[in-house]
C-alpha cells in the first residue's frame, strides 16, 4: 500500500490521518519505524515568548499550528510584503533591545574587573609597605570601602538602565489595557 501523493510529509497530512509505519528488514530481522513527527521540545520559555505575542520555532512547528498555516488563504504580494516589513521592524526592535542589554552587561563586567584589579593592586601595595617599612602604621582599608561603593554604584546604574530598557520594550509592543506581558524570559 503506497501513500497518496498528498501525504508527502508528516507535517502535510491532516491531523486525523493514520500514521505511516515503515518495516525495515536487515539480516533477516524486521523492525518497525514509525513516522512520528520529530518536533522540537516546547519549553516554558517558549510559552513565555508566546504569552508575550512572540514566536519560537518550537511553538510554530507544532502540528496544529502548521495545519492552521496551511489552511489560511494565500496573501497578495502587497499583504505579504507588509507582513515581511512588520516582521523586519520587530526583529530590528528586538536586536536594538538585546544590543542595549548586552551593552549594559559589558559595562557592568568592565566595572567589576576594574574594581577587582584596583583592589588587587592596592592590597599588594599596602601589604608590601607594611612588611618592608615597619615604621608605617598598619594599613588602612579605605580602598576596600571605595571599591565596594564603586561596584554598588555600577550595579545600581545597570539595574536602572535595564528597567528602562524593559519598560521601553513593553511599551513598544503596546499591550492592551489590563494585559500583562511577562518579561521574566528576557
């Protein structure tokens, strides 16, 4: 029994059609291989992206969504170009947002590295002074407090910039009144 020409792949069959099983014979033993769809695993992050009206490959490749996409009427060239332009605008917006978040992260890493290098050099200098110049007083630890202040200031600044970026992101997608967009996945 050969499948009909309309059954070209596991994704093009209607949901109610029977599965295709293939019998493999190797060295006199036969084994059955089913044509179960090999869909990506859908994770909680995919659902959060979907809740925020976003798209993920795992969600879009589920059987029901593929069937809906197949049944929808074809668009005119103008409609299709508008959809592509809107998609491009959304992707550019996402790239800008993630670029800003990456910049915030890199600045925080640089501030941390700078503070730790400063701490290290100050500690070594003070320790050497203490051991080789015995007439000096025990070392003061003001430089440690200053490093902590610098790190705290950098962290607070990056947190405020991140909150502003997330607010800008949510406002861009213009949620309906009362609708809450989850940004935990960001």
